[in-house]
């Protein structure tokens, strides 16, 4: 399966699918699956060439339907609660290391990562203009439950605000969090990179794995 890059139509599909006729929808859906699967396969080929090993990317495309706002695959990081997601939607391709808490102990671990691994996280975020860190309080209450910092936003004051966001919610008894650290390549950048997006996505995943070894 050759990878020739992601197409503008792959991103646009998520915006237009609700208004598509059946045949047009099926073609668009199949094209997105084909191109995203080819991206995953190309990353696996790169990994095998470099290491001789196998990069296991879990994919579930059976549930990819009209209600889907994205298509994704993931890699479970060894000896860690982090999972690296590759996700494409109408706006971007995201390679993101995520960890989720659903109890007080795990929420405190997330807070500990953000507070005591600040220098590692800061260094990682500053390596690329496409880097971002975000935190989300999971649950039904959608008000003021999300905060993010990009590499362009990060400074001491903003990072302290990010830490306080998690700390304050934890103090209120909220223990269901998602912490994400990763690369967000906008649609325009993905199209600009063409075939090279596979190599860059692979490098992004490896950079995250290397940094996680220092964080966890």
C-alpha cells in the first residue's frame, strides 16, 4: 500500500459528509480510510527499516461512520499509562500522548507530572511550533473544563496557569482528567508536506516516546 500524502478531500470529508449523497459519502469514507491506513502502514515501514522491529498501531475503522468526527489509530506506550493517538479530523493531524485519570490517585499523578516534570515538558514543547499541551476535565459539565498551551503560548505565567487549572479542579474533587502532549499539524501543513508527513509523524511519535521515558 503506497502512501502519496493526505488529500484536501480527506479533511473536508468530515465537514461535508452530512450533506453528501450516498455514493459520494461512501467514496469519501473509503478514501479517508484508505489514505489514513496508508499513512499508518508507511510509518510501520519506516519503523521496520530503521529498527527491524514491528510498530503496532491499533486501528478500529469498523465504527467509522457518519457520526464520526475523526479517524484515529493508537500506540500503547510500554510500561506506561500513556497512549499515543494519531487522529485526523477536518482541521488537523494530531500525534498526541495522552493519559487519563478516573480516581484521586491518578489525578494526583497527572498533577505531579505537570508540576515536577516541568523542565522536560517545557523543553519538548519548545522543540516545534506544532507542539501543544492540553488538559481536560472529563464529565458532563462542559463549562471551563479545557485548557491548552501551544509552543507559541508557553511562558512561566501561562504554565503556572495551566498547572493551577489542574490543581484547582483536583481540589474541588474532580478526578477525571485527560492530559495530552503532542504535535498538531494543521491541514495546510499536512498538504504542504505531502508524502513527508509520514516521516514527520513517525519522528513525532518517537520524540514523544523518548520524552515519556523521562516523565513517567
